[in-house]
C-alpha cells in the first residue's frame, strides 16, 4: 500500500490542503488506485513556507494548490506510485 501524506498543519490548511485532499481522492479513484493507495492527513511535514506539502514514499511535493495538483499528479506522483508498486511486487 502506497501512503500519500497531505500536510494538514495550520500553514498548509490555510493554503488549501482540504482542497488538495479532495482532488487527490478523485484522482486515486480515476486512476483505479483505491486498492493500492491510501490518503492520510498529516501534521506538519516540514517546509511550511512551501505548502501545501504532500509526501509520497520518500519524496516531497511542495507548493501544491488547486491549479497545479492534477498536473503534478499526472506528471510526477502517478509515475512515482507505479514505481513504488512495481518495486513492491518484485520483492514479493
């Protein structure tokens, strides 16, 4: 199971982390990842001045907002999720 952490700390929350959760939830469904990906709210992930911050595996995605979340997911997060899943399948 790949866990995606969305910062819900005060700085990120004020920058729209709730909207990011909603968008990512829809994308997980759209890309048929419900059985492989779990969205989790998180307290501060660190770089508050670069929020909204999302963490997938060991990678951080910063400055996420309503306008760029879909493109960041398609271009960076989704391929990284597939990479994690592939490595996990190889280890089984």
